[in-house]
């Protein structure tokens, strides 16, 4: 059976415009909270293929999205490279041993050695594929090397990025060595996700906006393009979604061999269409907080449909869903996307 989500990524005509949602900071499903409580903590859940499979399928079965996103986290990569990851309640992710020097980097595992440690992710994918309906797509993902490097260098989420920016301007060679090492792991990691069964690749560059536009290509985009080139060369039938968050000033310079460009909610969809709509299918971009109001949701879905005309577009939030969004409103979003775009 064909997957309309995959067809839409390749810009083919589909009976309606597909929709999916990232949950990330989203503890909005009580069913998710229940499984997470059984697992003890978030990382245990990522390490347990049966439970990770169960929570991956929840949004498909409960709210009716057209694609499931693998349940995992972008930070399992630095964790398996040998850094010590903890998710601290109320504070988010933390590495207790951030990279300060080249010696710190050299201690970490690279390439195949690191990628082959992520067997729990590949096992989760295989389980999901056994249970996911044939017409639904499974999105596998990774973080962009830059976004992963910000955590590896700062040790935690940051408002200023001062430690990695100090490295960017005073020791760019070391930053490039970190980015290159992470890129090698990510390439193999995504290849193994594809071999395990994912239908679509998404690369998240959540902290893209931290880099000034004239440096964005050098420190982030070119590494994302390198990953896309590697995967496209071997797996041309697997579509790739690039999602750099908050880069309207870079839209004129976007290049690369991939199918879908994820538009975040701070970038007007009309602007993205004007600049990129001929080259790439666009994904996005409702402000996730609109989900607090059904009226605000409908208004935005209708506006997006009128801008995109149901063509070369995938409905999506402009970022992750928030934990206190009523499930009913999430269902309303999906139903509205399907309603306005049915041909
Ligand atoms: O939507 C999904 O559930 C898919 C799986 C997914 C998660 N993280 C699970 C998760 C995906 C695609 C991610 C990506 C991710 N992780 C990103 C990139 C996307 C983005 O939001 O920009 C980033 C930056 C991370 C790192 C990360 N993981 C942070 C900063 C946090 C803390 C968030 C918070 O509000 O405390 C996480 C935790 C996390 N990853 C959760 C989930 C479901 C919440 C954990 C929980 O409390 O259950």
C-alpha cells in the first residue's frame, strides 16, 4: 500500500495533505505519561524497544496522524559516543563531562563504533514496522551536528551559547573537528535506521538560530547537506526533511539534495513558498500554542491551506506540541488538516 506521507514528500499528488506532529516537550498524552512512569525515567524508555514502540504508535492510534515519529532523542548519539547523559527533572538534558579540549573529543567513540551501539533504536524501529499500518509512514530522525555539538560543548541547554560561540570564533578548528566527528556517526546512524525500516529521515537543527546568518553554512548547514548527500547517494527512495529552526535570513541561501524543508513558526509560510517552494516541498508551520484554542487552530489551518493550495505541502506544527495541550484540541488539528485538504 502506498504511503501518502512519502508521496507528499516527493511532491506527488495525494488525496489530501498529510499531517504529523512532533511531541518532544509533549507530555500531552496521559497514555504516554503512564508508560514513562512504568519505565522509571525518560532514558530508560528510549532504551526499551517494546515501550518505545508503544509510545511511538500512540499518536497514530489516538490522534490519527499520517506519520509516526520514532520515539527516541537526538542526544542518544553523544551518549553512545561516550558522554554521560542525564535527564534532570525540570532542567532538561545534562552532560556532566562537556568537551573542552581536543583530548576530550579524542576520548569519544566515532563512526561505526558509536553507531553500532545504538541497537535499541534499530530494534525499536523493527518492532514499530511490524505494528504500524502499511499506509502510515515512520519518520526516523537525528539532530544536526551543530545542535548536538551545542549540548556536547555547553553540557546542557543554554540561552547564550557563549561556550560554543567562544570556540566558534577563537578556535574554529576544534569546533570543526567536533562537527566532523559527529557527522560521521550521524551518517552511519541514519543509514542503520534506514536499514532497520524507517520510511523518512528528518534532521533537526533546533539551535540553528544561534548562529549568525553569514556563518550558518560553515558551521551547520554544510554538515547537514553532507549527511543528506551520503544518504541520498545510497537510498534515493527515502525522502529527507531538513528542519533548521529560526533561519528566515538564510532562506535565500538554502541548497542541497533533499526533498522537504521544515518551516518553523517564526517564518511566514508565504515567504518560504516564495523563496523555496519551487525547489522543495514545505512542511509546517502552525504556532504550537494555537493548539490551546480550537478556533485559533482552524484559522491557521485554513490560512495555510489557502497559501499552499494543498500542493507540495505537509501540515505540521512549527515545533513540538506542549504538555498541557488538551488531547481533544490535538485531534481537532489533525481533523481540520484533513478536512480542508480533502480533494
Ligand atoms: O515527538 C516525539 O516524541 C519524537 C521523539 C523526540 C524526542 N526528542 C523525545 C523527547 C524527538 C524528535 C526529539 C528531538 C529533540 N530532543 C530535539 C530536537 C527537536 C526540538 O524540539 O527542537 C532536542 C533539542 C532534544 C533534546 C531534548 N530532549 C530536550 C531539550 C528535552 C527536554 C524538554 C523539556 O521540556 O524538558 C528532551 C526530552 C524529551 N525528548 C521529551 C520527549 C518526549 C520529554 C521527556 C519527558 O519528560 O517525557
